[in-house]
């Protein structure tokens, strides 16, 4: 997550590698007469609004379809992993399938990460999130996601960023295996890590805990935080890392996953 500038309207220019996990929220979308409506259930539903603040409902309004949306929340909210944006993108895709109409333009106005989530393919994301270039297939990455249970509001992190003018992401070479990707990632940064750590100092603890697990190739914060990921050479080491972290930190949200 390189931040490379700031537009006159206050939005930041990004240069970021976006990948997709094999875990996520679940959505049911049906066309139903009346205004768009939604329910939120699931293990991470607490505190998630089911009104006009929710990106799912805003997506239905943008699409212009009367939809009944049931969101089962499994990912932590305000966690820097694009959960809200991917939910909104899923609603738009469902409404496209249900109505035969295309997704309308301007989805980045819902959330900067909505356009990239419509395609769900590993992507280099620039602009404020609307300039998308698919990257050649990455090796599947065995990762552990960890969120320490502290919600970190994205606008506050951007506000605390010391300088918006930082170097862009280095070019992405063809990468054969996770170790080569981890090496390349060593030359990249998350420019939002320092400001996010001001908001939630526990992020430093999360990164150290991921790095301390045997085999860890790299640990980084995702997006504007507080979720961090550790990369491991295989499913076995990622699973063991997740189990050890759960034992040490029963209050943290910890999930092994494959990133693509
Ligand atoms: O668009 P999204 O809801 O993801 O972003 C939340 C906030 O984060 C924005 O209102 C803005 O303050 C900040 N942001 C930014 N530049 C971006 C994306 C988000 O400054 N490219």
C-alpha cells in the first residue's frame, strides 16, 4: 500500500497490490418490492449498521434495484481488508445477475476498493482505487490474517499520514514461487502502517507475533489496518502458525487463508 500523492479533493493516490482471500462474508440478494433493505447476522455482525451507512445498501441504491439483502458477517469490520467494499461489489454482481443490467459506472464513490472487488483478480491498483491493472497470476500464498479487535477508521489513518508524496511500488516481475514474491514484497511498503500504529499501537504486537512463527517469510499490515498478514511457505506452516497464535491470543481474530 504505497501512497503516492493527494488530490485537491483530499483523496489519496495509491499504488497497491490487491489480492483475494478464500474466506469472506456471505450474502443473499433477492429482488423484492419496496425500498432496498438488509439484515446483518453472523459472528462479526456486532456494530455493523444495517442502514444507509452500510455499503451493501448504498450499492443497491446506486444500482437502482429494490433488493432484499442478507449479509452474514464473518470478516471484522473497519479492519483494512476491504470487507465492506467486497460486500458492496458482491451486491452489485448479484443485482447484475438478477436483472441482466450492467454494473453502473462510479462504483468507486461507494468505497475506493469497490471497483477492484468487482473483478476479484490479483490487481495493481492505482489512482484512488479506480485505475486497475491485472497482474500475471501470482503463486497461491499461504497466509495467516490477524486482527487484534481494534477498529481503525480509514479516514483517521489517512489524516495522520505524515507525507502523501512517497515513492511508487517497484515493478512486479514474473514470480514463480511464494519465496520470490516475499523477496519482492521486501522492497515494498505499507505507507499507512506508521499512522495506523499511532491509532492502534497493538499493530506492532501483531506484526511481531506473526514474524515469530516458524517459517514466516514476511509480515505486513493490510490496507489501513489493523489487520495484518503473515506469509508462510506452505499450508502446514501457516496452519501451525495460526494455531500457535490462537493459543497465545484467544481474543484476536486469526485465520489461515490462501491469497490469490
Ligand atoms: O472510500 P473509502 O470508504 O474506502 O475511504 C474512506 C476514507 O479514506 C475516505 O473518505 C478518505 O478520507 C480516505 N481515502 C483516501 N484516499 C483513498 C481512499 C480512501 O484519502 N484512495
